[in-house]
C-alpha cells in the first residue's frame, strides 16, 4: 500500500465525526484494500417521502425545504444536476452523482396531487434521479397514471419483494434492481416496497402482486445485480430502518454499501458491519449524502450524513433549471387553485375534532345524508390560520377519491364507526352508546344514509361498507370538489371564521 492510500484509509477509519450539515453525526467505514490505483469517489444523494413538496415552506426563522433548494445544494457541492440519459448514464461529464429516492414521491402537496404527480415526475427528471423504491402511495392514482409518470420521470421503480403474477401487474414495469455505470464503476441499486404496499392503495390496484419476504427478495436481487457486474451495491426501501439490522447481520456476504429507508420511530444502529443505515428525511426538507470510495473495483470506505435544507441568508441559491420547471407548475397551480374560499383565525389541527366536524359535516350537508364517514388518513396535514383557498383543500386531502352515498342499518353503522380509522359526523358517542345529533340512540334496525369515499366503500382500511350496500349511489363528485363547494358557501371571513360553530 502506498503512503497516500495508508493515510486515506486511516482518515476513513475515524467514526462519529461531527457533521457540518446540521444533521446526525457522520458515519464512516473503511475496509482494508490493496494498492490498486487511485480511489474513485461516488456520491449517492437520497431523498424520501417527497410527497410532492416541491416548494420551499416559509417559516419565521428561514424557509425550509424545496426541490430547487435541494438541487442548489447539490450544485454547491459540485454534484451533477441534470437529467439522466435513457441508458442510465449521467447528464454531466465524469459525474459520480447518483440521485435516489426511498419512494412515495408525488402525492401530498397540492402542486403535485392536483396534477396527479406529473409535476413531481418532471422535477425529479430534471434532478437526474436514477431510481426510486416503490412507495405505498405510488398507486394513489390509476395504474395508467403511474406508468405515464414513470416515463415522464425517466427512472424505474424498484420492488424486489413484489412479484408480479399477471400481465396487468407486469405492465407496471417494476424492477428488482438497476445497474448503471459511474466513473468506470458498475453501481447496482436494489429496491424494496414496504410490506403495506399491497394494502394501502385503492382496493384492486395492487391485484396481481404477491409479497415476497424481504430477505428472500434481497438475496435474489443482490445475486442478480452482482451477476450484472455491480461492484457497488446499495438498497433503497420504503420499509423501516429498524427492521434492517436483523437481515443484514445474517447476510454480511451481500457486501451492501448502504441501506436507505424510513424512520418508523424505533431506533436503529448507524452501521451494521460495513453497511451504513441511512435516513434521508422527507418532503425535500433534507437529503442523505452517502459517499462511497472505490479502489480496485471494491468498496474501500463509506461516509454518510443527513443534510438539512434550511435557507437562511447566504445559503446556496436554488438550481435555476429546476426552479424554472417548478415555476411553470406553480403558475398552473395558482391559476387553478388560488381562489380564496374562506378564512380561519386559529387554524384546525390535523387530528382535532373541529377538522373532523368540518370535513364530514361538509359531506353530510352537501349530500343531505344522516351521517358522513371518512378515515383518519384522509387528512394529511393541519389547516394553517389565515385565508383558505382551493389549494388548502387539496393540501389537506390529496387523494383521488369520489363520494358515494350508501344505505346501511344502524347495526352496520355502529360496526363501521367502531373502526379505529373512522372520522364521523352526524353521530355522537357517550358511555359507549352512539346517538344521532338529535339525541336519539342509533337504532340497530333503522336504515341510515351515509356519505363516504369510494376508497372506504371498496374496503380500504378494513371497512366493510360494500358488503352492507352492494348498490351505492355514485355521485361522480370528488371529495375535494364537495368540500370546496360547501366551504365557499359558508362565506367565512375574519369576522366569522370557518371554525365558528364547528364542534
């Protein structure tokens, strides 16, 4: 070993060094290598659960997040920000940059959800993403929309643990892994879906897929990627990082450089053997930088850090090419959803009773039913104080669901309301007995009309509404349109805010 390589390996062997990126401590690992030429550096930049949050969010201290702001930091680090070519090669000369995602790219913020993910797909294409794990929210729109967004984004979705058993499922184009080349090094990326991926989307959209155990799926994918020449191998997963160590401990021979995944509020170690475990943040508020050093075709060291994306004065400017794409979509968004339809003085908490009363009350009154029923996950964020616009509704409720009206008995209604996921309006509970708003107990034998979503009607979140009424009324009205119409009609303002009368 030359003196320069000895010094290089010694520097990499230091662990727990403070990060200059306002995130957790950097994690570093070095392996013993022979003198096999100069080192090659590859930089993986990983984001996760982007949920279409393309725009920076204003705050009292400094704006945070934003896809163009993330890209600006990549440019400041000397990384490549350009569309990846069709063959997987980088859009910049001599680039060692590999952008990846752990999944759940597009459904969340109105600038993405209203356009069914097309805006996020274009932005990720401009950022040069190479691959994304298949998130549990990728099929919140139709299968056809998913395929179209994949083409627009220019990168594959990876899910080694989802086995397609029908031609319709195979048409989604999910792959187990992808192998590309950067700076003369073959790089393999394996993807895993979360185990709830077959349950979360609209019932029927994951038909034709069977779930394979993660360790079995990884063994197959790793072998396939190595056979395709991968010298460096990483994993992106929509699953939980705390579940990874057990699998890696049993399979140290896989030689993974890193695994990037979700923080599911359970601890995980920063390293398992020579493999770094990496959390990339969410909503473009942060990204993980994983630097892999390769000598003689083998991994010699791995360094990882979480980079916070907050933009006080003096921060790197947004990347202009990415900002231009986002600005175009922002104009379309504001033209479609910028209209003010109300006002709230205090805002509404995401899990609060007034939020439930507002949304379900709007459906109940709009469709003149006895009860309205939604699931807790319908609402993805709080409603901030201030003007309420059409975009506010799409930010809260990003899902492509229509309202259906069903007729069920009081006994069936009680069973539905007992589901922990239920939000209800038109009923009150006291001492475990359910009453209607006039104070009369729900009659098991009486028939009630219920406004709900097609997602819940078809069995989402374990509701059995389809069994109760096989012939519902299909309103053909989206949940967003119904809530916007009711809210605008209420004419709330600073003198009479939206929350007035909500209980």
